[in-house]
C-alpha cells in the first residue's frame, strides 16, 4: 500500500501487486523461510514508545536486510516527554515503570549501553514523502481527535474504532503550596509529597506530587507535578500556590475514555496492515504498549512467512506469543 501526506494527513491507498516468478535477489531471513521472499520495506507511523519499540522488534525478527522507516510529525517519544525547570529535566509525560515491566526495564538497560543511535524523522509541512511498503504498522492512537490518519480506496472499509481519549494536563510548578486550598488545619508545617483527590471533592486538581529532576534523588527547590483535566490557568495557580517562580505545562490525550460497551478493536486492519495501539482499549500503560509492539512484530513476521501455526500459539506456561 502507499501513503501520501496532504496537510498533515496520511492516507493509505490499496494497490494490486503482481506476483513475480523471478528470484529478485533478496536473501531470506535466517529463520528458515527460504521459500518466501522477505518484505523489502516496512513503515511504522508514530515514534512514541509503541512505534520505537515496534521498530526495535521488527529489526530483531526480520533482520537487517529489511528497510524500516519510522514517521513522526511531532516530537519523537510521543507521550514520553521532559520539561526543564531551573536547568534540570523533569518527566512531564508517562514516567512510571513498574518493577514487573520487563520490556521497559530491558529498554532502559539497552539504551544505557547504546553508543551510536540512529534517528529517522519524517518532516511534514512543505516537504512530503511517500513510499510503497510491504507491511505497514500504525503505531499511533486512532481517535476522534486525530483524523489525520485515514484509510481510503480499500475494497472493504477498514474497521477502525475512533473513540474518545481522556485529556490529562500535567503542570510542573516551582513554588510553595497554599495549605488553605487543601483545607489543612494542622499546627505543623504543610510539607506533603503526594496529594490525592476524589471525584466527589469538587476539586479541579486530580492529584499532585513532588517532582524530582530526572535521574536525581533531590532538587534545589520544590517542584510540583499537578495533574488536572483542564489547564490550571492563572486563577488556578494563585489558588494552589502561595507563590511560584516557574511553570511548564503539557496537555495529553492520555488514554481512552473507557465504557462498559467498549470492545477491543482489531489489530489486523488488512492483510499486512496492523494497528498496534488497539491494545489501549484493553489497557493503556507503557508496558502494555511495549508488549503490543513485540506482538505486532511477531504477528507481522509469522503472517508474512505464512507461519500461521505460530499465531495465537500457547506456550507451556500458558503465555501468549501473539495478541
């Protein structure tokens, strides 16, 4: 399939491919699929944790003879991001890695060992690019607020669930909390490290916690990470803080808005067209997206080489190899 980009829109166009009875000189991968020509080019749309992890696993399973292109119209990293306050970096996006998040822990270990890195950027705007790919993985959320990725000219409509995502606003504030805002009446100083709220509290703040500089155990001044559903604004800042010296803010469509009627959308959109972020409608965490990345790479590999016996195969430990 091909894609073009018009006003930041990515379109997929189905084309008919002719089977060639000629050996094209491509070497088969080392997995023994000598009778099947490996894909020449694979596109990954989105360079967040899902897209980056997918590119990693695709390279691992398909080998170095396949060209893998990663396209990203925004900042590489997606919902992983940092903001600088007082010359030090703080996590302002997804930041929690559970001790059992095995894939994320392995990525952290691998990145610590990397000496040379390669970054592939897709530049939108006046310059456009296009290519013909054997396999396409969409590693970006398909939601109602993101109509830029469309699927056109397929014989059958592509089954895409475009549900709504929940907005979360993360605000980093260097300042001193206003104890009276939280109705604190204690005799001692007001020095909490984490503050939680309830739905019935009527507060516009969902929570707040002390933010330490990335990679550091302490900072020169207290920086608070405030989570809210809407931007705080000047009035909100004046209510929350007695004084503040620096403010950084990021708005995220953090995860789907779940409801009992939700269904997990398909991962396979067409013969070799996959949607990694469908997993988010089951659960949306860093580890879940990393697991989906590995599984979509395996799924693409096994389906391409017609190893369907390896799809949805149970292991002795009853752990799924594919989604």
